[in-house]
C-alpha cells in the first residue's frame, strides 16, 4: 500500500515539475484579449462572411502578436515570442505586406492567408483608445506549400501571388492554378482569380509567375520561371495593364524597376525591437498604427508577427 502511495506521489511530482518548467519557458503567450461583451460587439461590427477572431483595444501600450499555426497569438513583447525554428524565408510564416483597402488594413501572411484589421465604430479625434476587429481569412492547406512575395490590388481587391519556391528545397507540390487569390467581402476564404498577363506563359511547360510589382513608371513588372527542367530558365516581363499581354524585358530593366528598402524608416519611428528583430512594414488606419516584425538570422525567419498602437504615440513621418 505504501509503495502505491509513493508511486502516486512521484507521478504527481513529475507532473508539477513539468507544469512549472513550461510556465517558466520563453513564449509567455496568451489568448488575444477580449474586453467584456466582446463577442456581441464583434458581431455588430463584423463583415458577415469573414471570421472575426478578436476585438482589440489599443491604447498607450502597444499590442504585440505572434503568428502561430492557428492564427495570431497575443504576447507581451517580441522577446517573449515562442522558440520558432529558423526557416528559410520562403517556407516561414511572416507578414508579406500591409495594404490599406476601403476601411481596413489587410495583411497577407506567407503560407497562411489574410489578416484584416477594421476599426469598430467612430473614433473621436482626441481618443486615447481605439477598438478594432481582427479577422482571419485563412487559405489553410491550399496555401501552405507555396510562397508569397507579391501583394497588390487586383480589380479593387487585395490579391496575393502564390508560387513554388525551390531555391532552398525541391518543390513537392503541384503548380498552383490559379496562382492569384483575392480577399472578397462575400467569402470566408481567399478566392482564386485569373490575371490575364500572368496566364500568358512562355513556350514550354511548368512556367510560373514568381514576383509581381508596380514600378514608379506605372508599369507592372513580373518575373516568370520554369520549374522541373534541367535548365529552369527565368524570364522577365512588364505590362502597362495586367488585363493585356506583357512584353519581355532584360534583367537590367527588371533590376532598375525595384524600389529601395524602407526598413530604416520603420526602425526609426516605432518601439525599439530586441537584437535580431526587424520591422518589415507599417500602415495607418484612423489613429491606429499597424507594423509587422520578424526575428531574422541570415536568410531565415524565426518568430514573426505584428504590433498595433495609437498613432500619436510614435512619429510616423
């Protein structure tokens, strides 16, 4: 009888030690904060088709979020983010870009889907707090095998270009068709869309559009690459209108169309990040600043997420 009791006590001791060690580890994550009656308020402000996942209240202290497999997780600061393994950036989960669209800020998340922030109700000019609804429109398993570098507006809707990045690892998924998916207020998931210029592939098989950007001259520039062949050729194009057919250009013209990196602007105008972390984008909605951040090591990304705060607290010039 004594032996059984001792065995039970030892099992209980091991369980308690495990719980203590888990609580003390990095990654002091917690559910996204919901003010009282948040569920009812979210319903009153929600876009009916989009899954609303939280009602946020921003104030003097920034709200920090880490991107998890099942969506964003509220954390105390980037220093308390989980020990996410460093993955080559094409295969990591991070905020690709932020766009202002209608009355929303839209983020596209690599290997995941869209996150959308919308202000809940009117905000007085002197407000020191603002409530906002956060929506998640996930691509789920459809998006997971692919990489996103291009985030743009297509026919008045936010759009993301999916492709197979095989620089760090051989592509294992079939070529995505269509390659472009859009955010639509009538759908709880991203919708596939055909962009005519990107559907006119060079001669041969297994070509994919990999990168699309708007140049300062008003042209759309895009890179296409052949996959699964011995040569894996790359071709560059530009088009005045994506509804039509593009013209092939040289690599030099392609390079000249790129914009300079704006990372320094973000670093100088937002809360200081820990060493090894960087801001990657910023946008403003009403009096809310939204900024994306990443933990970087060479070409790898570990933890990644975004921050929301009241705009007057930080210079955004």
